[in-house]
């Protein structure tokens, strides 16, 4: 199946992380030494995607510069070690992968951001990754989703069980019982109150869409938060096409919140044996 294109909406204002995000997108914030967007890109490349489409803000160019970085290896006083290090940095994106950067002139919402990719995607199905949802998994979440993907007319949205009290932070699905990890979605609501949440399955930022989603994104008007909401287009798509909810294996960190971002940093630091021992003593002392 021809799913080679993946869209990364990275044009949000990042208002929860101000002032850190005044000049850089929140997706450039690092977990240890790697920006969130790089984890997302690596997950997509591992899953076999080879056309990366970034929807960036008008003023924040750091993502373009991060991936287009080409070190000057001819500087005369570079030691071989430094040369090796710089060429390693250069290899963030292998040569067979193409990158496109599209500017979203106004931050009108996630749905509007994805619509900016319409021309670049053309007529194919495609994936969307929200880099502030960091997923730590043995096999990447996108790859897991591709393994469950059925055909060009269907779509898959990744979901996880959440506390109902948290429903105001998520798109929440209503679904028929399916297999253990795959359910058929029958309805979806953006950020409902806990009383109005149709289930405890919250949408996490990994999607595979049939191409029809673009024409629906063009149709919808502003929704929750005065933004063009992806969820509203998904709801329309449900009227004609099957959409599945996939409960991925892995741990998701909501790095769109400060607490989630801190937890991700701690957890990734503990994966590194160099830091783990000292860190555990340090945290014990703190608490
Ligand atoms: C967006 C979507 C929401 C989804 C969430 C996952 O919300 O609108 O449906 O559940 O991402 O992270 P945001 O977090 O951008 O407010």
C-alpha cells in the first residue's frame, strides 16, 4: 500500500511553555538531548515513511534549520573526533528521505494545519504525527498502526485509556467492541466534559487517514476553542468511511504539558545507565 507521506503539524503557539517557546516551536524542546520532533521523525522513518511534510509557523524556523543543518567539515582546526560527531549530526535524515516545509500563516487549529498539506500529499492516504505525544515503545506506534491498516478507504486513529476526568484534553471516541486492540469508531467528540464523554478512550497524536479527510477539512467551520478541529472532520468521515481506534503498545508522554514533559525527561534519563544510578539517589534525596 502506498502510504509514504507523513505530516507533522508543528506550527502551534506553544503557549503552555512560554517563555521557552517565544522563538522556537514546542516540538524543539529536548528530551535529554534530542528535540521532540526528532523522536517523531525517527518513529516515522522506522515505520517506512519517506516523505516528511512539516507544517511550520510563519516566524519559528528552528525545525527547518534543525533538519537542514549541514555542517562545514572543511573548517581547518576540526579534529577527526569533531568531524565524526558533526557528520553523525548531519545524518539525522537519511538521503532517501525527502522533507517539505509548508508555512501555516495563521494558527487556526490542528485541522487547518493538516489541510495545508493537501497539495503535498496529493491523492494518497497519509499519516499524521503530533510530536508532543512522545510514545516510548519497542515497536514504534506508527509501525504498529500500519500493521493493522486495512485499505485505502479506511483510517486508523491511535487511542489510549484515560481517566474520564481528563476527557477535556482529548478527542474521545465512541466505539463498538472489536478485537483487543482494534475497535470500530462510531462517534468522536473533541474535548467533552467528563459527563459528556462517550467512553474512556482518548485519541493520541498518531493517525492514518484516507485522502477524503482533506475535502472534509475544507468543509468544517471553527469548533471547540475557536479552532478548525481535526476531530470535526473525523466525525464527518465516519458517515461514509470506516475508522478504527487502535490501542497501541507503549508508554505515551503528553509533552504538551509541563508535567508530561518532565516525566518524559526523567523516564528517558533512567534508560541511560550512565545517569540512572546517580539520578535515583538524587531523586530519593529530593523526596
Ligand atoms: C489534539 C487533538 C485531540 C487529541 C490530542 C492528542 O489536541 O485535537 O483530539 O486527543 O491532540 O494529543 P491538543 O493536545 O492539540 O489540544
